[in-house]
C-alpha cells in the first residue's frame, strides 16, 4: 500500500473543492457547510491567486457558502481560469442574478480560456424550493439567474450550465415531476445532478427517499444512452449512482474513497481537508499558508499520507457525490474495457 500511495501522492488531485467563503444568504437545513457559516476567516485575493498559480488538478470547484458574496469573485474566477486545471466550475444558489451574471461575464471576458461550468441549485417547484431554502423568492431568483446565464452563452460558448437538486424527505413527492419540468423549461442545461442529503460513513438512507432517488437517477442515466456524445459521462454517472445506492442500502460496494488524494477540499481560511464529511479534527491535512500556498506539498506530507492510509484501511464510505465521481474517474480505464475483460 505504501508504494501505491507514493505513486498516488505524486499525482495531481482529480477534484479540488475550494470554499472561497462560508458566508451565505440562504438558510438550508441540509447544507453541508451550514455549520461553518459564522466563520469569517477568508484567504485574500492575493493568497488565492498564489494558490491557483501552483495548482495542478483536473477539476477545480469554487463553492461556499455563496461565492457571489465575495466582492472579488470576478478576480477569483479570472485566477481560476488561468490555473493549470482542465475544468473550472462555480456553484451558486442563484439568489443574486444580476451580480452573478456580471461576475461571470467579466471573468470570461478577461480570460484567455473562457470555459466555465456554473451550477445553480433548484430542489423543486416554487413553493417547495423556497421552503427548503428558507427564503421566499429564491426560486424566481434562481430561474432569473438561469435566463441571464443562458443569454451569456451567446457571447461565451464555453459557458455551460447545470442544476443541482438535493433529494430529501421534503421534496421526494415532486422530484420526478420536477425533473420533467427542468428538461422542458431549462433546455440549455448541460445536466441536472441529483444528490442525497449527505449521510455519514456507515449511515443509511430512509427507504422511501432512497427509492425516489434510485428511480430518478436510473431514468437520468438510462437516457444518456440515446446520446452517443454522452457515453463517457453515462459510464461515470452510472458507476457513481450505482455505488451510492449500494452504500445507502447498507450493501457492499467496490467503491474506494479517494479523499485526501484524488479528492481534496480547501476551506475559506486556507485549511486543507481530506474530507468534508468527517469531523475536522480527523480530516485536517494542513494549511496552505504553511506550505507557500502549494497544495501538492501538503498532499505529499505525512498527515495526508496517514489520512489516506486510514481511509483505505477502514474502507470509509458515504453518499458524497463528489467522492464517487472522483472514484469513478480513477477507475475509468477499467470501466472502458468490455465487461468480460473487467471481470477476468
């Protein structure tokens, strides 16, 4: 395991999630970052730029909190688009449509590589979404954000849009119908991604919530077979949802968590975490400021190595979609083989 871990630690991470702020203008009970919302310690723009300048990764996801609450988000996006990463995404609740449009447009206009994925959150129809997000008018604001960003696509073809939908007890009675609404009403979306309300390692999901989640994700993945250009994404999402469903039912899975190596998270303060699901005292790998804002140095360090060993030894697993899509990406060469060769 040490030899394999040494090889992996020398490779850049697949997925880096950067919480640029923990501040938020919504009050979602199911938020994975809600416990951090009072934290105000944030890296400066200069520190973030230094971090991104040394970064090597496949995917950089800029998230929060709500990133548009940072007045310097445009400059953060410009720095991200200049980084040596394959893909950059921005997660937003869409509550500030004009601000989101302006920041995205200005960043893309200033970039030599104007390619950006913007993910907005919608969990159901108007009343249900507003209830789940804790703010009247949230649905209409997010729909306006979608319309504004769609218009931007005419100027910036490299801008793609996605919707994130969390499946919980609150909306399980309308998730299937809402998926149909999204397909008709938001045709310019690249994708809609469904998430289970985060379950901790070893946790199980209410059977009724899981049933709805399995139905909607099963339909979603099967429809990709109709579009040859989405074949690779179908493979990845098929594996992701398959493993999440198995774990949520308490079944064995071939999932191997990539936390602390293939997947890593950076808090607004610059703390580097191997995982956002485990308690911070277990997942803390170091601080960017201690290593000249070079993430790779931290991932080669002993705390990161020990964390990965622990994750592998304990077969740690949960329903976190980002961990599963990262694991599926690492398994991709084997997934592309014919099934009989994979089994041999």
